[in-house]
C-alpha cells in the first residue's frame, strides 16, 4: 500500500474515532512520527498531498513534444 493510501487510512480511522496512535501505527504500518504528522495535518485542515519537489523537471519525450506541437498549429 502506498504512503498516500496509508495516510488516507489514518485520516479515515481518526475521523471514525480511533485516537490511539499505537493502534493507528499497527493498523496502517506507518511510523509513529508519520501518524503524528498526519494527525497534525487533519487538525490544521492541511492537504494530505505531498508538497512541491525541488529539482529539474523531467525532459519532454519525443511523442509528447509532437503532440504539443500539433496542438499549437
């Protein structure tokens, strides 16, 4: 299961009343700190998605470039 799905599961269980961090860790197989961070995001109303990533964007592939050029015509 992906990290995002696990965080969504923590959010679901937390909203259903499971407030014990130890129980949430066992059910989702996330680390304790990740569960605490997820709970903090829930309380603050912050989005569960990952933030922007630093680094160079991926190069556009040949077929995608051709499709963009065709759209521009």
